C-alpha cells in the first residue's frame, strides 16, 4: 500500500526506461531475423531478451506497487515511461505475430518432409499376375481396385 509521502527515485524509472529501450532493440532485431528467415540469428537475442524481461517485470512490479508516487513524477519522465512502454508493447505484439507465423510455416514444412519420408519408406503396393501383393518402386504407376459390373 502506498502512502502520500512515498516517493520514487527518478533513477529507478530511468532504469526501467533503459531496460524497455533495450528490449525494444532486441524485439526489433528478433522481428528482422524472423522476417528474413534467419533462425540462427535468434539464439543470442533470445538469451538477452529473457534476462532483460525478468528485470523489466521486477522493476515494473515495484513501480506499480507505488502508483500514487508514480503519479507525482516529473511529467516529462512519466511521459517518456508511457511512450517507451507503448512502443515496447507494439513491437512485442508484432514480434509475437511473426513468431507464430514462422512456427506455422515450420510445422507445415516438417509435415511435408515427414509425409515424403513415410511415402519413400512405405512404397505403394500392387497386385501381380499371380494375385500376390507386391511392393512397387517409387514413382511406379499402380492400378487401383477393379469393380466388375455383373449386369453387362
């Protein structure tokens, strides 16, 4: 619970803004790598982003617990905090959307590869002249089942 005399050190807010700006830079780099289909570029970004996200959440939680004091901050600093937070939320939403799209593409690609491997491991079967089932090679033409019309 906040009291009327409680204050927030402006340095604490500036530190949160600094973490937010670095997260914006990392999320932007992540978005560029995702759109360019360069997954190998993501590993160092994700490591730093994970660490900074923890710091961001801790600092933000601390400030949210002192809402009354937050409202008494210098207007320019408060505006900077709001603008940075808005920009961060926007870039994180874009990054999340790109990540979901990349996941969907990868899932489709993996399914296509798995289907092709399965098809190659289990070639088609066909009946021989002796009515035995025999596997035929890849790309061979296989006749389907035959139905006889007894009315003819």
